[in-house]
């Protein structure tokens, strides 16, 4: 019995993307279909990094193809193609960076920096090229969390070279000032320093640049939201009401400057005793989930209040790097894939398609 492309595609349509809920055929992810007698070959292209999912997806696709009468041999190739997506109107993309994701919170102490570094590591573990920018001018923590230090080098006297650690490209204001120095800067000065930090770093072909934002909604955050080409923002909160009130302010700020909210992460959602295993909602239960629903945002996931997460970050080996196969690392990776899927669903950037128009005055 001759194998037809129509029959093959109908079979492949039974396999769904676990993150989007759509089948790969209707999503137009199936490419390069080739049929030669009983031999079939095809590619499936994902718009987000999913290294840990690819073996299982490939197995499902091969099984679906083999269900077609007449199919004998199947060659299936699952790849990832991450592209640049649209940012705020009138803001140009950053050279060497496809997508910039701000990790923000309305207040301090909710674990935003720990979430940001583990999110970056999780995206890298899933196969993406990832950078990490420490934008917390007054309290930079990435030098400690990534075990990096020293002044950034400059090969041309204009751009800073990022540090490299655990597969990430990293820059931080903490590399430029003394660790014990108090940052007594007014808003405009701090905002200018941040602009220089992000714009004058030689990022090398990044799929994602994760920006650890300072807490709050002041000058620095507004500068980021208005002048830096943000693909979207991730909001980090804890479940208690006082944190949720401030998180809502951060959401409102990004919405007002047309930066998409990619979703909300609920940190310190539950504490599990390391001795007896008793689970306790110290900061309240599911406040973040309820807020995400009320605001019409994606609930990206919940993370536990666990001593090892803090200890690993403080030691310069955050959880995803320290225990890559652990339960908590799996939570971070799942959240990272959800964020990447949300980015992939954004409008594409077409700025490079348009010609540069110059107007000269006729003499």
C-alpha cells in the first residue's frame, strides 16, 4: 500500500505539544516531509528550547508515523529554532540578543534573583544560548550566585566582554564597583549606569537575555521598561497579601508601557520540613495562583521554600546547576519552558526586513 503525505500528516497530528496543547501539524511545525516507498522522513521544528523533552517527543512522532499502513522505516528529526520577537514600539533590538526577558517583583525578599539565575540556567540546560544581566544596581547578587568577579575586559575600549560561568554570559554592576561600596546614586544616575551596562556589553548571539530587575517600580524599572527592548516580563511573588499588592504594581507598570507579562511565578509557596516531611504554607496558600487568574496571566508554577535552594545560590552553584536531575531543578526547567513557549507565541520581529530610509536635503 502506497504511503501518502496526507495519511502521514493525519497520523502525526495525533501528537500534541505538551506545552501548547496543539498538534505539530496544525502548528505548521512539521517540515521537509519525504516519502520513498515505505521509508518516510520529516523534521519537527520547535520555537523554544526543549532538550529534555525531545527524546520523548521523537518517540511519539515515530510511533505515530509507524501507525500508517505501509510505513516501514521512519527518520524523525526534532530541532529548535529560536527567533527574535517584537518589542516595544520605537525601541531597537539589542545587537547579539534575540529576546530580553525581565524578571521583576514589586518588592524585595521574594526570591527574584534566585528565580532569575535558575531560570537562566534552566533555559541553557534546555539547549538555548543564554545571558544574565544583574540590573539590581543597589544590591547586585549575581557575582555571588554565579561565582564570578573582577572587572570586565574590553577588547576594543568600547564594549565590555561578559563573564562566563555555568554556560551563561553574565554582566553585573557588581563587577564595576567595590563589594563594600554603598551605591549612593540618585535615580537618573542609576538609570544611566544600567543603560550603559546593558547596551555596552558584547553579548554573543543570545537566544535569551534574562534581566534580574531591582525590586519596585521606580526610575530604574521605568528606564528598563521604556528604553530596553523587552520581549516580556516574568513577575515573581510570594503568596502573602503584602507581596501580592506590590506585585500588582509591577504588573501595572509593564502593562502601561506595552511590555507583555509572560506569566507569574509563585516562590516560597510551601515549606516541607527536611526532618519530618510536613508541608506548611508559611506565607499563605496559592495567593499567586489566585492573583494570576484575577489578572488574566499565566501561572507559570510554584517553587518551595527550601533551605537547599538558598544554600546553593549562596555558594555560587544555584539549584539547576547543583542538582540538575533533582525535583526542584525539574520545576525550574518546566517554568523555563513555559516562559520560552510564551515568548515563541509573541509576534515576530520584522525590523530587519525593512530598509533604512534616509532623507537628504537637495542643494
